[in-house]
């Protein structure tokens, strides 16, 4: 009867994929004919040493060599998430107002209701195709910008185009009521991108806040129900 070959198994999956750093250092040292301590000391973070190009851009104004800093935070990373989200939403809303609402009224003499309807649809598509992808691109933690998105679904689906279009038609209607409120206060102020974008952000965040509150209450109720079972 043939003997079964003994299969050598690793104790854990972690040990199987564990990188033997000390062995790598010994190999590099052997190839360079030096000790592992010397090989570790040869590591450099200077740009000119890594690229091999002695470029003036690799030096500071004081003449020191520039170093790579993998943990350096860029300028946008220092800006709070809420401020970036509000600014992006405000800017795109004003942009749609400038090109769509103003453009329709000046070129086509479109009625106010038709202009509002088309503005809301275009704004919804812009949010779906530009604003939300920008949020996903800028996020450092998963779901970081979800509190500023009405439909923060992690997947792409065709129905989100229709929901965003209908939702932002509702937002534009809310903005129209804001302008009516100014009229009731005897404040005459025409529709223009800056105030339109401001009203859009305010109304949008109110609806998103209501949605988030409902989701929070539903999750809290489900959690309490599960704990009581």
C-alpha cells in the first residue's frame, strides 16, 4: 500500500502570507556585500536620489534637498467635508440657473413653469452625473459625503436618474416658494445664480435632513426591536 505523502500546512493563513522582511534585508545585503544594518541605512527619501536627476526643482529655496512625504495632507484635505460639499452643491446649482433658467427666458421666452421644470430636471441630471461622482472621488472614508446626498447608493442604476430629476424638480419648486417669501417681505430680488444656488442648498439640505432623521429613527426602532426579542 502506497504511503500517503505528508502535507505540510502552515499554522495560520497569516503566517503563510507573512513577508519575511529580515530575510529580504539579508538578501539585499548579500547582493551588495554589506550588513543588513547598512542596507537599512541606505534608504533615502530625497527626490534627487530616488529619481537620479539633479533637478533644481528637487531643492528648496534654502538649498536643501526635498523629501517625499507620503503622509502630507494636500490643501483640499484640510478643508472640512461639510464646507466642500456645500460649496460644490451651491456652485453647480448656480451654474444650472445661469445656463438653463436664464438661457430659456432670454432665448425662448419660456413660461416660468416650463423653465422651473426643465431647470429641476437638468439640475437632477447634473447632480447624478457630476456632483455625486465628485463626492465619491474626494471621499477619504467610505460614506463620508453620504449626509449631503439624497440617494447615497453605492451602485449605479438607471432609476436614480429619474429619482434625482424628480427630486430636484421638487427642490426648484421649494426655491420658488423662497422667492415668494421674499416678495411677501417686500424684498424685490430677481432670480440670479448666487441667491438661486443658496436657496437650492438650503431646501436640499432640509429635505436630506428629514430623510436622514427618518432613516435614523427606523434603524433605531429595528435595533430596539431586535434587542427585545
